C-alpha cells in the first residue's frame, strides 16, 4: 500500500513547488500543481506566513481522508467541534479533468453546494486523500450509483481507472473539489494519521498537530 507512493514524481525531476509538512506523526512532502495557480500561490503565501504552524488535523476518517487547516484548531481544547474556521475570502474553483482524487492527492475543502454552488474553495482548509482501491466492477457500480442519485455522469479517463484500481483514492469526489497537489513522500505518515483513535466528531482523541510547513 505504501509502495504506491513510488508512482509519484520525485522532487528533483521538475521545477514545481514542494512543501515539507512536519507533523507529530512524521513528515509529509507535498508537490503543488502549476495547473492550479490560484490555489498554489495561496498555499505558498500561507506557508510563508506560517499560518499552518501548530494547527491540527481536526477531521480524520479511516479509508477516506485527513483534513486540516482550520485556524481555530491552534488552541482548541479537547472535544471541541472544529471545521468552521477560515480566513475572510474564498478561492475560485480550479477543477481540472487531469487532476483527480487518487490516494495522496491534496485538495481544498469547501462549503456544500447548497450555499456554494460555484464550488469555491476554503482559503485555508485542505485534505489529503486516502481512499480505497477499487475493482473495475466496483468503479462501474459507483459511477452508476452517482448518476442515479445526483444526475451527475462520471466518465473516468484511462489514467483515473488505472490509479483507482492500483493506487486507490476517492473517485466520487472528482469534479466536485479542487485538487491542487499530491504527496510525494510520507504517505506512511498519512496512513498512521488516518488510523488514529477518534471521537464521534471524527476528531483525533490525541491531537495530531502540524508542527511546521515550509517551502523546500
């Protein structure tokens, strides 16, 4: 499972921006996509301002994702519900067909369609995908179910099909949230975080804290 990270690019092979996220569970290195310049530049700016330092991974769901970036989480006592904190702006969606929710994808959290039909992204909150591996039959059934329930027709590319049947991910989020980066090393840290004990609000019982985030 962890070996799937070798499918991702190595930092030395291109001129993309990479960030090093040190957490209480270990270090994660993230590549930011140039195809999503607004999200990339916003994240870089927040990193340079040390905005993510000492924040928590406040929402963790095994087999799905880990979420952080709520500014209210910095000093939040145990048991307090988190996830509503943000800055006073949102980002326009940069949802691109070739950027999807494979395992290790970095994406922007957002409010639901009922109050946010344009799918604008949170200024700060993000999540890292864990997901699951699918068989081709499971993917077909999932696509049919999504169309039946939402009217949204999903057409997965060969790249998506390969990723979801070998690496894994959360294909049902494709087209709904902006994916703006990916994990290039430290997926074992994501694995550990998504398996920590949680309360009824999916907040880890023992704080999982982002110690620092820096541009590499």
